[in-house]
């Protein structure tokens, strides 16, 4: 029996419009990370034992677009994978105030 592994694979990248930012929380502080652009990803299936791609002609690939930021090693990564990721801000959108930040910190603490 073939065990199928599904994963998201980046198939394209588009630079972002200036002003998009990712907000990350750490120790009650907000860290702002510039969004470099958008990753276009497709969900692909692989055979676990061989790593070979499995094509399913009856299923169209699922696609998603995710914000990309630059990691410490200069590679592009999904913004939501950055430690403490909270949310995205669009160009012109204001950074949340301390009351909203504190509410999010409390919400996260209650989920531990």
C-alpha cells in the first residue's frame, strides 16, 4: 500500500505592493516584518516511500496564495511560519494599539 503525503509546494512568487507588513508578537512587543511578496502554492501528493509525485487526474490541484517574508538566511518563507506571527497589515492600515496587543497576548496565554 502506498502512503500518500500531501504538502504545499511553491510554484510562483510575485513581489508585494509596498506597505504590506506581518505583525509578530514576542514578550508583549510587536515586531513588524516587511512582506516581500506573495507565494503561489499548490498542494501536491507524494509517495512517502519513494518521494515520487502522485498525479490524480480526477482532482484539480488546490492552490493558495500566502504572504512571504525574508527569513534570517535570506530565504523566502510563509509569513505564518515566523515565530509569534499574529496577522497581516495592508498598506495604510495602522499598527494595533496596546489594548489590542495585550488582548491578543492574553488570548494566546489562555490557549497554552
